[in-house]
């Protein structure tokens, strides 16, 4: 097993008990259980499709009314993603660029996707 295969960049991590999990699944479990989230903090988990036509140069704006100026947002490959779609997301090297009330601008540090992609967005 190559440890480099397990990181936020690959979408997989090794838990303390040695099990291998998809980061999106782990974040969903944490959000649903409330572990590490203060009481009364709203958590939203949504799969979003970013259209290939949504990109302006290397950036794309995602609109969601649950996003606040001080939101913490995690992006991860969605559960059930195909290997081909995973590669497209991984090669894009998506990162958060700016956050404002109602919107998140993401940036592709790698290759901008030329097909529609789906990612899981967890908003805390």
C-alpha cells in the first residue's frame, strides 16, 4: 500500500482503526453525527453539478443560500463517483477561491473540466 494514495487530494483517508474511507463519506458521517460541530451550527450537505460552460477562465461561481460569509466549506468527490469522473475532478485540483454570502467561487488549479462534474459540498 502506497501512503501517497491516501490524502485529501485522492479523496481517501485511513481512519485510526485502519479502515479506508472516502473523505466525502467521512465528512457526511461527521456532519450527521454532530461530532466536532458546535451545538446549533447548521450543516448542509449537497451534491452540486458544475457545468463545463460555468467556467470563466479557471474560476466558477457556485450559488447556494446556505453559504454565509463565515462558512467553512469542504469539497469532496461524491459517493459513487466513477473512476473516470474522479480523475476529471482530481486533475482539476479544485480549491475554494472566495466565499461570500450565497456564493462560493472555486478555482481549478489544474486542468479546467471540459465536461460537467459533480462534487459534494459540505457547508458548516
